[in-house]
C-alpha cells in the first residue's frame, strides 16, 4: 500500500482545519439572524447582494430550461451555469444553494494559500496566512454567507494561478504548463475582467526570463501556453489550442519550434484583440470622462451614474489597512513581513500583481482591496513563524505562534460579529413579487427603479427596463421621468419606453453585421414624433399624442422603501437633455424621528410644523402649507386618507403616514408625481391604471393603455 508522507498528511490536515474555520466564521451571520423571519423566503434565508439575483435568474432559467429571447437572463454566465449544476446534483433547494455557495467556494482560498507556503517549505506560515486571508475584512465582506456573486472565486482562481506559476518556475515540470493554462481558461470563464491579472503575471514572467533565465526554454513554453489561453477567441478554440501546445512542448523532438510557437501565440493574441481590453483600461485611467454625451444625432446629455460614484473620493489609510488585514498594525506588519519574505524567498515576488491590484484601491475604489488580502497575509504569517523559530522550547514555540495568530485574527472576527448586513429584501416584499409570478406572463414588463430590476426578474420572472447592469443615464431617464411626473404623462412614457425597448432589440438583431447606429429610446421617440428638440417632445406628452401599438402588458412595482431614494431617482430626469443643465432638485423632506411640542411638531433639520397655523417653519422662514394629508390603514389593511386643503397659494404639502410614523414635506410637482400618488396615496386614474396588489410594503398597478 502506498503510504502518504507525513508532510502531505500535515498539509491536508491544515487545509481541512483552515477550511472548516473559514466556513464556521461565515456561519456566525446565520446564527445571529436564525430567528429573523423577515430575512427568509420559503423557509430559507434570502441573499444579501442585489447583483446575486442576476446570476440566480440565469441559474433558474438554465435549471428549468425556460428562457425567452431578450429577457436579459444570463444563461451563458459561468456563475449561473455552476449554480444550476449544483442545483442538479445536490438534494437542496435553489434558495439554499445560492445562500450557502459563497461560503464553501470562497473558503477554498485556503488551498492555494497553504500550497504556496508549501513551495517554500513553511507549512505553518501557510496555515496562519490561510486563517487570516479567509476572513480578513474585505474578503469576508465580499464572500460572506448570502453574498452570492462572482467574488466567491475571484480571488481563489488567481491564487491557484500564482501557485502553479511558482511551481512552474521552481520545478520546470511540464505538468505546470498545463495547470497554469487551464487555470487561466477557468479564471477567464468565471470572470471576464480577469485579463488584467493574467497579463500582469505574464509580464512579470517575461521580465524574469529576460533578466535572469534568458536561456531557459521552459519559460518560453510557459509564456506561449499562457498566451494561447489568453487570446481573444472562444473557450472552445482556446482549450484545444492549449492542449495542442502542451503535447507539442512535451516532446523532445519539437523543442526547436518553441520560439516560433511563442511568436505565433503573441501574434494571435494581438491579432484577435486580446490586448484591447488592457489598452482600454490603461486609457481609462488617463482620460476620465465625466459627462456621458451621445456622440451622434441630437447629442443628448444624460445624467451619469459615475458622477455620484466618483464623488466618493479618497480612501483614508486606516480604512484601506483595515480592509486588507483587519487592523492597521497587522497591515503594517504584513507589508514589512512581505518585504522580508520576498527577500528571503525571491519566488514570492511573483505575487506582486495581486498586491498591485489591491493597492489600486487608492484610485479605483475599495472593491480592489481584496486582491491584496491573501498575499499580505503571508507577510504577517511569515513574521510570526520566523519569530517563533527563535524560541528553543517546542511547546513555547507553538504557544507563541498560537497567541500571535489569535491576536491577528481577533479584529477580523470582531468585524464579522458586528457586520450585520440585512438581506436585500424583506419577506413581505418578496411575497408580493412571488404573487406576481403566478399572475403575470413572462413577457410582461414591470417598471421600477433599477435597484429592484434583478430581484423582480428573479422572483417574478418578468422583463424589466433597468437593472443592476443596465442603469446608464439614457436608460434611467425614462423611468425616472415616469416616477416623477403626473400619471397622465407617465402612462404615455411607459408605453413608449417599453415598445421602443422591444423595437431596439429587434433592430439590434437585424443590424448585427450592418453596424447601424442605434439611438437611445428617447432620441428615437423625439425623431419619430417629428421633433428636433427633446424638450418639445417631452412637452408634447401632456397633449393627446398617438401611442404605439401595445405588444406587452406593463406593470408598475412601487415599494414603500423607494421613498428614501426618491430624490436620487428624480436626478436622472431633472436635467435638460439638450444642454445637460441640471434642474433644481425637488423639495422633498422625509422625517421619521419627529417630536411633539406644545405648539409644533419638530421634524428635524430645523423644520417644524405649526399646530395652530397651517404653516411650516424652515429655519426662520414660515411657509404656508397647501395640503395636509393623513394616511392610515384600517383593519382590512385598506388605505384610508383625509386630505385637508389649507392654502391654495401654498407651495408645500405635508403628508403624515400614520402607520409608518413618517412625515413627508414635498412640493407640488412631487405631490403630483406618479410615485407619490400611486404609492403613498393610492390615488390613481382609473382610466389609466388598475390596482393589482396593495400592501403596506409595495403597490403594484397595471397600465391600461
Ligand atoms: Mn425570463
């Protein structure tokens, strides 16, 4: 019988323990929220990342084999495919699989971490680094239980790549050529933006070869096979290419062809446009465009989402350090430790691309920090093992290692304990969406703000206009316009935008090879109705215009929680599309923490409502109130309201939503908007809308035109 070496057994034991540790820490959330029914649907927890519903929709459609053209369901997506595969082979519910998948896949990070440490004969370092890397703040945040997103393998796969590159360079064994190339294929399949890391690794190996091992033929084989894995062709072409290269390189008699093959691979890489995404990215860092202006036709100016994102600004050092190592001190020790580690074991310098991408966080945003987590974890783990080496007594040595390890883990576990992320939806909201699934057809459209796009498609299996991936200024404009305009105008825009969206799908299909310019819906409408100025077209919506023929039913999903983002929603249509001028934001004030005094109700932020006079005080200014509205639910959960007209010349309206303990102070335009009228007041035009579902959490209306 083959006996497994003691080292292998120890490696497996470390991997097993670190994996269990990573899973166990991620279970803390489930333990904390075990009895919170509001977080559950069908007896299982719901996920806590909005984008997850995108992959879940694709997985559901692959699993059930039901999918229609242009429903935007990602049935070719790797995450969706893997999820559907798990759903097929595991005796677990779909909800259970998507909820628990992140914790098992992301915990695989411990495998390459320990294997990399094994390559420099320091298993203890690998074990300590694995414990830290698996739960350090930013890695935890993006791979926690229910965080169903590509992140669950986005660090695991490049760490395996790093592992195989290190072994390839160290041993020059043929099998690592194949493993490296296969890992690139897998990583690219999983995550399309993987090229930046792949290319950095490639560049580093090239540099290393030119400087230190110019005569080592093996390195050129490695570079060539990596290049074949990275060319911009379908996976089904790259895979056989990689296999062919591997069998060629293995043969002694073909060694003289290595250089020509490398040359071919490089030419193929550039010729297929493999370098294009890298070039685009580099260009993106140099020229940051702030306004999104269409470059053809009317040159409309849309509100750009990036404006709000970029305003986030610089990340303070302590946040950056906490995200990577859990504590500023650990981060500093990790950095110093990594420098020392790389000095003692030069091979570890191949990890630099991961650190580089992690440090890009200072310009590219916090989400990049996770790339530096596992590599810097090696740094502090190396310091701990080196320090312990100095202790002569074996018992004391292990005791000190354990103590230091607990010390670096502690702040991270503290973070896990306090990071109480809620699920995206609550149970009552999902009940509404679930009900819609049985009532609506797959081809029906539900209009709502983009935050609800993916979840609506997942739970109700319908079509949407905007979602977590489609929310540029040009797509958001019509929806923002509908939600913030009077019903008579919004209804027309709803019919127009849905029909034009469908028309655009067909046009895109027809013009695939012809390279036609496809205009935004709003621009095409403007032209079709004979206008040259979009503002004139929008103004014409209040007149009796001829609407396109109805091909799809349209519903509005209007959740109560959208109240909090109403001003953001309006920003996308409170803009003059012709010149980009922003209109003054609506007067919109929401108060949930109010208190009553003898003469007034203090709403906060220096705003108070006088009890005696029908006026509202904003700072020192007293403004007459036009309407005072009070809403509440009766015992049948039917909305009741009383509207008091106080001053026709008033400009502000006050709505007291008694059962929500919420005050709204809003201007006339907001008061008359579709969102406020249909959601807060259930005051709908019966010739245009039909009430489908009305709960305190969400209202759903069907469009009749
Ligand atoms: Mn569908």
